């Protein structure tokens, strides 16, 4: 299991250079990270049944898919997505690649079969949760400092120089 220090370094390395807006938008985070590594992350709201996790990451041949619970609040959905993002950056994938067609045009049964194969050890759950909470608390602190990110590139540069992004971007 990684130390908190190692997890914090992983967060910084992941977020650095993504030029994210504040307040944090998890969709933008996933889009930019996917662009940078040349493999998209696709977010799909899905009514996950009781007894299953609220979020599931599946690696398909062309992209990573995060399924997240559609039957909950937007805030909770953001927490679910960033938790799955934590699993991804920590390299927790343990499923073989599944074909994209099984995910995107499935019968209901195929989709549920695929979703039910995700089960992580407690260590991995802890790491994903720590990564998620580090990123969310960094973003909340940075938003408290700077409010929202200006659209103007010069102003963004100044904001960064002044340390408003806590050195994470
Ligand atoms: Zn998890």
C-alpha cells in the first residue's frame, strides 16, 4: 500500500499541467487527462442496482469507461467519478479489457455481468478514497483562495504565479 506522501505526489503529477478550471469540474478533469495520455475516459450515468458499488471503471479496448450511479445527487456523482479516477491513476485495473461494444450497445444482462466483475481489495479502496479526497480538498482550498478561474490566459498565468492554485496546476 502506498504512503499518504506517495499518494499526494501522484495527485500532483496527475493534475499538473492539465490547466483545470476552478471550481473543479470532474468531467473536465477526465477529459483533459484522457487527452493528455491519448486514451479517452468516458463517463456514463447508469442506474446501478443496490448491492453494487456506486461506480465502476471498465477498461475497453479504445477507452476507459466510468459508470456512475444515476440515482443520486450531482455532488455524490462527482465523488463517485473522482474515486474511480483515483483507481485509474493508481493503476488498480484488474479486469481484462472488455470490448467497447459490450458496454455501449449491451443487452441489460451483458452490462450487469460486466459491472458485477469489479471488486477491489480494501487497500485499493483506501488508496482510491485517499486520492479522491486529496484532489477534492486541494480543489476546494484552491477555489477558496482564488474563487473561479478567469478565462483570460494572462490572468490565469498571474493567478498561478501568485500561488492561487497551491502549486498543483
Ligand atoms: Zn472503489
